[in-house]
C-alpha cells in the first residue's frame, strides 16, 4: 500500500507515558521524532490527537451535568494536546499548522478542507484539533472525517499494541493478531477498532485503517514505507 498523505490518529492517553502525567515530555518528544522521520521521507502528514489524558468528556451524570458542555470541554483538551505537539515539532524545525473544528484566535484556525490540503502540499504538518466541532462525536469520528476531507491515503491509528487481535493481548497471551482484514470481517467479529460512526465512514469511502504500535521506535516509518507492521483493515 503506497502512502503519500496520511492521517495519524493518537489517543490523548498515549501522551501520558509511564509517569501518569497529563503530558509526558519524553513521550511527546518520542512522537515528534517519529513524525519527523516520516516528513523526512516527504510524506504529507495530518495528526489528530484525543484529549483523554486531560478530560474525557461527560456522558451525562445524575448531578445534572450537561453532556454537550462536557463534550466541548473534551474538545478543548484536544487543543491543549495539539499545542504541545506543535511546540515539540517546531523545536525540531518542522513547520506546522494548527487547525480545528473550533477556532481559537490566535492559536487555532478553523478547519477548512482546501486550506488544510494547501498546507500539506506546502510541506506543513497539519494538526487538527477540536474533534468535529460538534458534541456527541468522538475523535475517532473526527479522524475519519478529516482523513476523508483531506483525501488521505490511510488512517494510521497509533496504539500501544501491535495490531488487531481476536482477544485482548494484554489479558490473553494466546490472542492471535490479524495481518489484514476487511471492514466486513472486523464488523462481523465485533472488533472495536474505531467507533461505529468512524468505521462506517472509512468503509464507505474505501479508506484503509492501519493499527500499529506507535511506541516502538521506527514503526511509523515502516508503515509508510509499506513494511508489514500492525494490522491493515480495508
């Protein structure tokens, strides 16, 4: 699978590292180095970060907390993570633009598809924060939406495991990893690769998803080079 333009999806929790901090400086630096290795190959990169390390959003509580307000708080958490990544990238001499489903002048401009593509073609990393800009949608769905909008060749979902398994490999040592699988097979097996809205959006737009271990140095570069890393869902 030839990849020229990718969308890298990272969870907010992945930034916490081993120290259980909101943003671990070493983990952030590691991710920035991995992204730099890809840009050195002239690959166009967009990034979507979750915000779960800071705030996961509220599902509605008995004390009357509003779900919509909670979701907007979660969107702001993704902006904080995105600013941190932008800083780490720019310290490495990598030009970047921060866009979002919500615009926050002067740090984050509104996500506009044509402008995002223009930035990518100019060699910028485009970090897209703020989810879809609407409550009730996850950053998984935002990743799928943004990937389709910018005409990415694939979504690369960086996780802490090396692909998709038939069981949780952290709990079941006999779990078997899939190298490739179809959207239909993944859905039929009930594998939770992304939420259903995101998964459907990828399937309908023929957008492959590569699930891989982002915490292994060099893995991101191997994926974009077409080496057999992780699981490809297509």
